[in-house]
C-alpha cells in the first residue's frame, strides 16, 4: 500500500483531484493539518468493502472463539430442517 499524503488545504482546493485519486488507486488519502495527521479520505465503495471485510472477520473470530470454547455447531441445512420441522409441528397443533 502506497501512502498518499496531502495537506488539508488540498481538499478545499482540489476536491475532484483527490476524489479521483481515491477512486483510481483504491487507497485512502491522508490529510495533514499544520504538518500533523488530521483526516483520512477514501472512496465510499472501498470503505464499504472494508467494512464488510471487518464484519466478516469479526464473525469468523466469534465462531473460532466458540469452537475453542467447545460449543458445537450444526450445519446450516440441519438448522434449517430443524426450524421447518418445528414450524410444521406448531402449525399442526
């Protein structure tokens, strides 16, 4: 990943250039203020993709922690069949 750094004034003066840079590279642009890191700007599609990846990683970590704790799981098809069976039982009551 190549770090793209711009002064904060660049966003006011060159919004389109920075937006295009984000879209073309798929990388965030780091904005500085008085020489210090201030903001990160990135393409919204890339941001959404990263958020989805983080959510998936969190779920996988949770599943792995449950597995390590010895909590068993069942295949999705089995769970779906069990739910259908329970719904069928309750509709016949």
